[in-house]
């Protein structure tokens, strides 16, 4: 039972890390990144369809995303979805492809975004600590119900703490990489 609790905590921590990666992937860093378009859905024959299933997304230059629809008749709907989205970039359509040119960020804006990244990292660490607390509470219940001994509880608490430390390190690395990407001109 105690191993199930540890595995559950480990899995939840990994999910928190992945969630942070996805969230940070949505942040524009003045550089083209296909994950910027992950949440965009297009009305395709009456069904909301993810953009990446309707087209190929390439990065021909550092600050340009090129969207090539598999079906040219979907071009207008893709353009509408991009305009309606929260990415804040106007698409240019030449009839065969849609280009999104990512604007250069000012130094001040880069610092603001880096602060936001830092805040999201802190939120992820809080989530990790909450997972640790929940796992330790469950382990204490097992000890209280005499399913594990007090010594086993101490060892398992150390295991949970080492999982937490590892996950926090991963989060710090993710945040640090994103901040570097944002602050590099």
C-alpha cells in the first residue's frame, strides 16, 4: 500500500512538471515555437478540430511560423481561428500558406514575461509540496492503522521528500531554461 502512495505521488509530480512545460510553451519569447498553436481549434466542416491535425506547422525562420493546410478549403477557417485566438499575432495568407511573424519583444516586456515564468514556477512548486503533504498524510494514516511501523513511516517520509526535492529541481531547471530563452535577444 505504501508503494502505491509513493508511485501515486511520483506520477502526480511528473504531471505537474509536464503541465508547467505546456504552460510555459504557450508563452511567446520573441521566437517561433509550434507549441504556441497547440490550443487553437478550427471549425472544420462543423467540428472543432485542432489546428495541428489540419495542417503542417513549420518554422522556416527564427521568428516565423508557417502553417500549410492539408486541405486548401480550410484556409479561411484556419485564418479566422488564428484571429479569434489569444496569441495576438495577425496571420498573413498568400493563398497556399499562412505565416505568423512573431514580433520582437522589448527588454521591459522580456523582464515582465520572465517574472510571469518565475511565478508559474513557484505555483508548480506549491503544487509539488501539496502532493508531498497529501502523500505523507496518507502514510501517517497507514501507520495509525498499524499497517506500517513508525520506522517504516520515517523511511517512507524520506522517500517522499527525495521525490519532492527531485521534482522541485526539475521545475527550477524548466523555469531557468525558459527565462534564458526569454531574456536572450
